[in-house]
């Protein structure tokens, strides 16, 4: 299996529907085998009508059956509209498919949105997420739900679900379902599954038909610029789990290899013909003591078999590898070259072999070396190269350019670069130098894929969206192929008996898993990396070491010239000849440097390995060992062109690296699965402990309650039997609770008092400022008492509370900690508290009224004194003193 999506292109709608049916039935079977149900997410748009053509019973050709009653249907996205609206994706599916199912036949369980929350899209999304949690979280997944199948559409702008190009929602990493308020396509308010949920599905199928999808299909599959589109992001993360069902109008002009029929596997135990299962979801094998099974503890990359007679690479495999190597803009050249070479049969390949097995390394090497036809990669290199390698290999003056699927002219990597940068860390270096990476390599290195869980973090990178909207890792990828190899791969391979030459990284990685694990040391001692640091640490260690080599080129067996701009500038003053000499040692130099390298490797004290870590980069001899199949002589190609040994070696190495990169997505996925299953187990352990603790607590509480009841029943001195006392409690407790409630008597009395106090405060404030307060009719404001009614009610309630308290005291007490004792204590507190507050309110009322009568008396006294003064004024009206007195004295009763 490769790590790339499969693109099906069918000649007509009928063939598409039939194939889609087989594919869905295959997914259904896998789902039912897995957990007895089939959990599907479906999109809206044009998908439901195609789906109906595929799934309705009348289209069944060989008696196969959709087991509708086992289906749980969720919506990949839904619009925030009523379910009966023509904009609703549910309505669409209902009209096209659900309503057309036989009336008395089985029906699927369909999870619709909750219409109650249409005006609150966040709530709508949260509620839908809850539906997912209820269905998935307990059994299937803790971090993310795992759909058996997602059936998606692809908008003409590259959107899928309601994930639109360059929208911030593409960065949503936590939610399973997210709201969108500004969908560029109406209606603007929607909810959608998030990208991590979509890419986590076991199978992801896009259905894209019609002319309107033509342009975007090319963007998604052939163009570097299209790699940030939502559909491309799903492709990159989903890899081989993604299949595209298209018709010819949609796929016209796409260079990416297409298939025109589904690869089917006939199950022996069933009549059902199902599509090849792209993903092995069987649980990871349990650790076992024997070497054979321990080799499978670590999900190892599957090395595709390079087959053909004499080890020549199979035509079909080469065809399938090429575009995967470079499905980007620059890759078009590679594809074209490959296509030309095979007379254009490339596009309509219907039955590609996906046969993947491990082969001994030597076969892998020889496979390439002995190829009758040169690999398409070589053709592509020639295609990209303006200079014939053979013509200049002797003079060394030519720059041989090798297109390694890195995209167009910019991506042509100079021979000196390739030699200076030991692959595979070169992929990281290339990215550091901002050279565009091919989709396959970036995906394989985890650049475009979803981040691995924190425990494993094989990829060591997370995606962010740059201003161009292209998803990029925020950190440089720290994983290298070496870091992804099974523990000890290179180390053990380098020290195999009979191998006097250290193995290159590529060679080690190409070893079959079992060979690697059994050749070195006891595989039962192998351990998984405990944390992300182990995996990424290995990668960065490799990077550091290769940097160190660049700084001290003379310290290593063969010299490498850094290909960075500065390094090139430094060299620019030298003659090309000199540069070549420094870069490429003579055969004897190479030999001796190889020996030096071997000696260094053999003598080097090797640190203990831990799984997935490689503590040192095995030194590579420039001249590769023939024992492992690397070319040592110039090779003649079918068209008569000569390829120098270096180029042949680089070709081989590239091919191997590519193969390993292809499998890295799979490894990363397997790691994620493994981490998830461990997390799930841990979660279940904790949940189980929690349940035990809760049960224990309940048991203890009921014990204590029983004890308390026993004591309560024996309570002496009350003169009342247990039944009578329980009856008393049954009356008093609800009474107390009732009076405190919002509509209860106590609450009403308090509200009345509070209103009265507020009024008094206003009056006092006015009196403080202007000496008096007037009501709305212009009359002087006086403070009136709360009234007899309030006072009587307060007095009655106080009496009742006192009685209830006596009743509570008379029923006796209970031992502390029991529920009975808690209820008694709380009721007493409540009743006593209310009594005290009623008393305080009554006291305050009395005091305020007393103050008011004092104030009134003072004002009356003032009036009398004013009246006296006026009579004096009349007596002495003619005197100046008297006049002044009459103007200076203002009575407070006078209106302003
Ligand atoms: O708005 C939407 O559009 C996409 C694509 O629809 P199509 O008609 O171009 O196939 C669809 O997948 C999505 O569910 C829908 O809400």
C-alpha cells in the first residue's frame, strides 16, 4: 500500500455508481466486522443524488445488500436552517435517498441537528458534537471519533464539508464539530466536522462529478499552489485512506494517475465482493516473547516490493510510484517523461499492483540496478537535465541535475547538493532552504499530515497556515527516515556478519523488518519510545551531526560540500575542476575513505539504542558497496545514454528514500492508533477506578445512614415513637423549605421591608440636601411605618418558626455525618436564621419610626419659632434690623 490517495475516473455515471456501491459495501463490511455498526458521515451538495444511484436496492447487481439498520448516519456538515428547508443537507439526503428506501425495509439511524438551536450556531455545533460523543467516545475513541467512512463532496473552490479555503476553521484542532458564521457559500451559518475528524476516518471518499470540478481537480492533484485547499489537506493527511470517485469530465486534464475500475478482493467466506481494504485496522499485536511477533510490536513501514524478473522494477509499480513521488507542478515533467516512455498508457491504468512486501535489501538494490528499462525516475532526471551525465562524467565539469519530484525547474537538485547533503536529512535541509518539496515527500515526512499524538510525535511538526493559506509545519520536521526505522536497523545491518561496509541509511531501512529485528539483538528487549523526545531527538541529532560534518568536511570518510548559498559563494572562486575534485574523490580516495569510514564506524563506541532512535548516522561511502546492489560502473540505458556510477547510485538511493517516505504516513498512522489505544486503556482504567470510588462512597454513606436511623429509632426521652417523629419531620422540613422559597412568606416579608428601606433612604437623602422632601403632589414627605399587616405577619411567622424549631428539637438528634443529621442541622440553621432576621427587621422599623417622630417634633418646634419671629417682625417692621431678619430667615415649610 502506498501513502497516496486513489483517484478513480469512470467513463459514465453508472460505472461510478456501481463502483461506489462496491466501495461502500466494503467499508460497511469492515465497519460491521469492527464494531457491529457502520458509522458514516455524509455531505450535502451533489453527493446525495450520486449516493442514491449507488445505494438504492434497485441498483444492486449481485444481490449484495446495504444493511441499513446497521448504519449510523451523521452529517459531515449541515446548514443552520430548519430540517425541512431546501437548504438543509438532511432534507437533501432524505429526498434523494432516505425516503426512497423500501417502506417496510430496515432504516438507518440518522443524526440530524437540533432545530431548537438554529439561532445559536455555536450551541448547534456543541449539541451535534455531543451526539458524536455519545456515539463514539465511550467505545471508539477518546481524542477523535473514527468514522468507518466519510462520504464527501468537493466544491468548485476546493472546499469540503463546510471547510473553506483559507478559512481559520482549517486550523481548528480541538473541536469535533465547529460553527461557521461566514460561509462564502450561502447559507452563511453552518456547522461542520473539523479537519482532524475528517482525516481521522478509516475511509474517506470524495465524489466529484461534472465539468464544474475540472479546474479544481487539477489544482488539488497537480499543483503545488493547490496544496493548501481543504480537499488537498484531507488528501495529504488521509493518504491511502482517501479515494476519489470522479467522472471523466471532472478528472479531465489531471496528470495524477487515475484508475478506471475498483480493485476488488473476493472474500472466501462470503459472496460479497469488496474493494481492497486500504487500511489494516486490526489491533496492534500484543508484545510477545518470540522474535517474530516482537518484530510487529512496532508498526513498521512496509517496503513495497520491487518486482519483475531479475529484480527489475515492475512496470505497474514504477508507474504508481512516479506520480506519488511528485504529484506537484514540477512533477508534471516527471509524469510527462514517464508517460512518453510508455507510450502514454499511464493514465488509464486500471489494475495497478498494490502488492507490497518486504524484500531483502540486496534485491531492492539489484532490482533497480538490473532494470531492463531504466526507471521512470531516471527518465525524468534526463528530462530535467540539460546535460547528459555520461558526456561529462569524465571531465566532471557538467552539473547533473536530478529531478527528485521537488517541483519544476526550481526543484532540480544539483548533483553537488545531493552529495553534500546526506539524504534523508536532506529533505529537511531542502525545506530549510525553502525549496518546495514534493507532496509525497512532505506528506511522508509528516509535513502535511495531521500531527501525531503527543506521546509519539513522530512527525514532530504541527501545521499552521501561512499567509498564502498553505499548511506548513511551524517547526522544521525533526524526524528523519533514520528516526522512523525500527530500532537498530542501520546499526545491526552495518554489523551483519559478512558485511564489512557500513550500510547506508537507505540500505538499512530497506531491510525487511524481520531481518532487522532478528539480526542484531534480542528483539524481546525492544522498547517503544516513551516520549516524543526520543523520536524527534533522533532526528535532530542526525541533523546536528550532518551540520557538524559540513563544518569539518575533512573529518569524515568522504567530503561533502554544503549546498547552501554561502557555501556555493565560497566555492565560486575556485575552478570547477577543483570543486569537483573536492567533492568527488578519485576511486582510490573513495576506497580508502570508505575504509576509513568503516574503521571509524566499527571502532565507534555505539550508544545503546532505544526504539526509533538512531544515535549516529552511518557513514556513507561515496562508492556504494556492490554487495548491496549499488551501481559501480557507468550504466547504459535503453536509449543508449550512459549514466555515471554516481548518478546511478543517487538514483537508487532516491528511489529507496522515496519508498521509505511513502510508508512514513502509514507508520505515523499506526503510531497514532497505538497511542490512542493506550490512552483509551488508561482512560478506561481511570474511569473504572472512579466508578469504584463512587460506589465505595455510596456504600459508606448508606452504612452511616443505617447506623443513624438505628440510633434515631432508639432515641430516648422524646416520649414519641419512631413513626411519630418521622411524621413530624416530614411536616416540618417541607414547611421550612416552603417559607424560604421565592414565593414563600418569609421572602415576601423581606421584599416588603427592602422596598420600605429604599424609600426611606431616598427621603433621608433629600432631607440631607435640601432640608426636606416633597412627594409628587408637592406635599411634604413623611416616613410611614410598615403597617400593622406586615408587623402581624412577621409576628406570626416568628411564632411558627419557633414552633418548628421546638419540633425539630423534640424529634431527637442523629449521629454526625449521616444524611438525617445533615437534614436536621440545616433545617435548624434555616429556621433560626429566619427568626433572627425577622427580629432585626422589626427592630429597625421601630427605630426608624422613633427617629421620624423626633424629626417631626423638631420641625414643629422650628415652625413655632418662625411664627414668633414673624410677630416680632410686625412689631418692628420699620426698623432696618427687623427687615434684615425677615429676609434672612426662610421657613422650611415654604415651597421653593
Ligand atoms: O455547501 C456544500 O457544498 C459542498 C460541495 O457541494 P457540491 O454540490 O459542489 O458537490 C458539499 O460537500 C457540502 O456538504 C455542502 O454543504
